[in-house]
């Protein structure tokens, strides 16, 4: 016999009752699946997204990722305005309030590059897009082309964002925006009867536009600096596509408007006609 055994322990007591309601316990055991946002295939192809940037760079490029529209304003030098001698292409990129947040400049200085710019419309072009703090935001490279133009676009970290390819059409101007893997992210088309307008479409729906703005009589006649409005629809949230469309506005100016400026010849050309 166990000297420590208590006979009272052998008596059966009432069953223990659960303090938790069974229905409540079942509800707590159920696993709920969080609702996912609609899948955007282009968003998965963004190698140079905002979350991978440094804090100052992400802050500087905030308008590019979130604004509904931007302005690409060309900077003209006096020599080019008066003589028509083509100098380096330079632009300011402005947020909706007019604040400059990117500076864009074509590479190449000196007489050899100047001669190439004025007499070789098929030349190779490199364009750097920098923040006001001096950090690289993007880079556009257009190789030597004889007919249909194309350009590769690279992000701040040197990662290829995608390619812009001119598509052959009889009556319209067209560009295809492709990801680094070759998938079509958007298509840009300029209607025949709207020579200053380029509509951005994705899966048949318009998601943006690139429009050359009227700069006024004096500006158009003498300086002929091209200004573009780049508009994004609320559905266009992919950082890569937005960056490629800004680069497309620069390529559009160099492809369809640069030759017109060269033919006009500046103020001296106007006075000599």
C-alpha cells in the first residue's frame, strides 16, 4: 500500500466543462485567405523598382512613380536658336507643380559629335537622366540605325528596363514598349491627323499619352524647343512601364521632331527664306 495514497482520489467527480464555446473555437480555427489585388503582369517585370533604391533617389523620382502627368521641356541654347546648328539635346522633367526633378542630357561634346548631330540623323545616341542631386535615374541608348529606330533603356542600377522599337506602319507613327525579357508592355501610336499626339495603349485600352505642347508663336518660330506632356492613367502603376514611357517621349522627339528642327534652320534660316 502506498503510504501517500489518498482514498478520496479514487472517487469519480463531475466531468470537466470546457470554458470555450465550441462554435467560437471552430471560428478561430478557420484559416482565412487574404484577398489579393488584381495581377498586373508588367509589375512582375520591374527590376528597378522604388523599393530597391536609396531613400534620396526614391524621393527624387516620386513624381515619376506616382504623378498623373509630367512635362518634358527641352532646353535650347542661343547658338542653336539663332543659327539652327544642332547642339546636344537637353531636357528638364517637371512634376505637375512645375518643379524640376530630373535633368536629361545627350552625351558627346566636341566638333566630331557636333558634326555627327548635324549631318548624321542615324547616329548612335546616349542619353543620361540625372536627379538634381547628381544621381543617375535612367539611361537611354540608341544604336546606329538606318531605318526603323530602337533604343534600350537602363535603370538607375544599370539593369535593363526594356526596349523601345519603332514599328512599320503606312500612315501612323508607332513604337512598341517591351520589357527586358521581350514581353509587350504597351504600344504607342500617333494618329495620322494628330501629328503631335501619341496614344499609349495596353491590351487595347488607352493607359496614357505623349503630346507635344504648343509653345507659343515666338517660341515655335524662333527657338522651336519641343515640350511634351506625358500622361499616365490611374491604372498604370508599374514603375518600369512609367520609366519606359518617359524615355519614349525623348525618343519620339529625336525621331520625329529633330529633323524638322534641323530643316528649319533657326532664326537665320527663317530670315533667309
